[in-house]
C-alpha cells in the first residue's frame, strides 16, 4: 500500500499527455455513493482513453478530535479493510481500462488538501467524487465536503450522484450565463473535453424576467463565434430559478451530463443545497461536471 509520504508517481511520459482529460483522480470512502462514482469513473475512463487513474482514499480525522482507545482500535481494523478494498478496486480498473496506469493512495489529510496536492504535483486533469445524502445530516456533511473540494481545486470536478450509472456519453448540457460568457467560460477546456467525448452539446442560458434579450443576443453570438456550431445547439429558456430551469431542461432532453462554471460561492451553493441537488442526486441521476471560470 502506498501513502502520500512514501510514493512519488513515475512522471516519465507525463509531458506527452495533452490538455485532454487523460489523468483521473478518483476519491473514495467506500460508501455506496463513492462506489457509484468509481463505477462511473471506470466507464468514463474507457470512453476518453484515460492514461493514468489515481484511486485515493482519505481516512482524515480532525486534529482536535478526541478518539477513545476502542475507537482507535476499530479505526485500525477499518483502515486495513479499506486498504484491501482499494487494492481490489485497482485490480478492477487495471483489468477494464488496460491502457491506463492505475495508482492507489491512502491519505490522512482532508479532501480539499489532497486535491490541491495532486493538482500541483501529479498533473491531474479531472477529479471524480460521489454525492449522497438522504437525511438532513448526510446532506449537511456530504454537501459541505463537496463544496470544500470544489472551492479548493483548479481542475475540473465531476460529481456523481448516488445511483448514477454510466452509459456512453452522447448528450451534454452546458449551462452558462450569457452576461459574462466569453470572459468567464473556459472555452478551450470545454472544447477539448467535448472533442474527446464527441457528444451532441446543448448550450443553455436560463433567463430571468429582468434580463434584456438584446444584450443576450450579442453575448450568444459571441459565444457561437468562440465555441462553434458543429454538433451544438443553443437554447434559452425563462425560469425564475436557475437551478430548477437547468434541471428541468436536462430531464426533458434526456441529457447525460451537465457542465457548469460556477461564478461565485453563492451560485455554487444554490446548485448543491437547493432544488438542483434534489433533482440531480435523487431523481434524474445526472452527473455534474464543474469547470473553473477564467479570469
């Protein structure tokens, strides 16, 4: 078993990995949601011909936590069991994605710290994690963890709702805000990902009643010039709630993946802690791929 203190991934050939998503970091805690995310990552890795897959488990415990001896003993047994499960997961990925180098890591740091480290040291192109939370407590804990990871990393983050199943991705929704499209959207990264997947891309702007169509027409034309029109359709709908509008459009058009570029923390929280969370995680089971905005 490898730990972050003991392991340096062999970076030979890393310079040949292009801007496409060839290196995937999969975060797991072996929960049902994490298992669904790992299965989804496995299917996606095959579709995009990933070259490196890093499977990472974190048994992070806050420094201030006071752990009784019996709990510490139980934790040691659980750590051994998780190491065994991680090794089995590696075998599965190695067998089904034969072209990829599969690495496993056990880490004792927080997820936000882990993803920053892998981003800076190991040239990760995509991070995959699960999302669950049927109860209010689970929603608070998992939702907070997801927000912290999304705020911390600079690379795309794929969040897979519990129960999601991978099917070849052919229909993707890009949710955008036309008011700041060309300046905020990472056009190059999105085009690179779409070029790898080769999907039909639906570009959606959810308009509110106070927005002016003339200004949005100008921005949409600018977006068309930058993003293109081949296998891409552009859509604008009116809805008083952006999250609801996105979820409804995705369901009606049988879309398999939603790409979003959160501009600020409050918008991100609206995606995960209000209506879109409920629809994505518990009804439509549509994974959400977050890109960082450009500056």
